[in-house]
């Protein structure tokens, strides 16, 4: 667990220093969450083995809660620093905003994802709070109630189709998951007796919480604070959608003779075995096992290169490649074709 804690918590210290002291720290923060992570992944260090013990689960949940508690203060401090930091130049503001967006998108989102799958009510509320603070609250409904149900089918807005570029996928997934998550919540509420009150609808909390964050940004830094929050949150959202795009690109479940979809298996998600980015993102790149065991805590997730499709580069690198569609397709389409020929729609 120490490796997970160091990899996920250490960027907060660098980002906090960048927000408070400026100077060369914004460059250091951007370097840390990009080049440093890439270099560390290239070191010949094996990924941690899966650890499915009570102690690992308990320590993992403590790390999840700690990261969530630090999240909103870091986000608001970052908004203030980028929007109103008195000693920041344009370049420093840009580098700090990019570094914050990358960290929040890759680590805070991964942590919130862990929390909304947790067994307790309060950890799940913490996960929802993180998503709400990033103006992406609906993901807390759409992910468990739509994505996990329909993953690797065209019914899931967040499962990219073969040949689909990220810039087409991005708005389709955002809008589609918002609508599908709301429809799933409405259907669940319609089954309850007596019917729940309107104010208990999760989407009220999602939209109301987003408004609270925008007001907080205005109090901190005026109208510029609102624009900075929108930019940082939008960039963090893009990182989450890039992860969905990369992890499910082109993979599809087959259909049974009775017309029902075959269950999601290890072959329906792309995975990455790289040790440092995996630890930093709380094993989010071990995606196949997560879909097979959604309640399994991150330290217990397993990898099997024989049955799980593997990405050729670490997750953050593949997310960057996805921003160049022709390069992404040149690298991934042959791999997708080979995997589909080996395991055709099973």
C-alpha cells in the first residue's frame, strides 16, 4: 500500500507548493505528472501483485478517503492560484492549470471511482462529492447504472466504437451518459413505494453542487475564478473520458442464441501493466478485473496478459495518443483486429 500512497499523494505536495509559492513550482508540477511518471514507468520494476486481504482493503479505503478529503481544498486553492495568484505569469498559470487538470483527471477521478463502488454509504457520498466538484456529478449515476450494465456494447455511451475518433466520442459520451444516468435514476425511483420526493433526486444534488462550486470560485477570484474552474474541471473530465475511450476502444460483447448479450469478460477492456502510473491511478488500468468484480478494492485487482487485452504503452501515454486520431488508429486498430480475430465477439 505504501507504493500506492506515495504515487497518488506526492503530486498533491508538488501541486500545493506550485499554488502557494509559484516560481519554478508550476513547471515542476507539470513535469512531475507527465515526464516523471513516464520515466518511472520505464524502470524495470514489476507491478505489485494483487493483494486481497482485509488489511489491504482497510488501508486502501483509508487512502481513498484521505485523497477525497484533500481534493476540494486542492481544487479551490488551484482555482485561486491560476485565476488570482498575484505573482503568477501567464506561463505559470497555464502550466499549473494543466498540471492540476491532469492530476485531478487521472488520480482524483480514479479515487472517486473507487469510492462510488465502496460498500459504505459515506465513502460513496465522498466519491460523489469529488465528481460534483469537477462538475461531473452525473458520472456517479451513469458509471454504475449504465456503463457497468452495458459496457462493450453500443448501448453504453462510454464504450468507444471501432474507428471512432476521440473528438467524436467526447461529446457523445458526455451527453449520452448524462441522459442515460438520469433515465436509470428515474427508472429506479419509479419502482420505489412510496415515490421519493423531487429534492431527493441525485441529479438535483449534482446540479446544485456544481452551482455551489461555481459560487465558491466566484468568491475566490470573481468571474475569472468561474472561467478557471470551468477550464480545470473540463480538462479533468476530458481525462476521465479519455480513460473510458482508451479502455474500451472497439471491444464488443457477442450475442447469445436467445438474443441476450454475453456477459462482460476479461477480453472486453484494454489494460496496462505499468507499475508507477498504475499505482498513481490506484490500479485503474487493471480494468478488465474491475468490470468482472466491481466491488473488489483496487489493491486486489488482477492482471492476466493471456486473457486480457494489453495496451502497448502506459495509460497516460495512450490517452495522449488518443488526442491524435490518425496516430491512435495506426497503433490500435491492428491490435484490435488481432484481438477480435483471436476472440471474435465472445
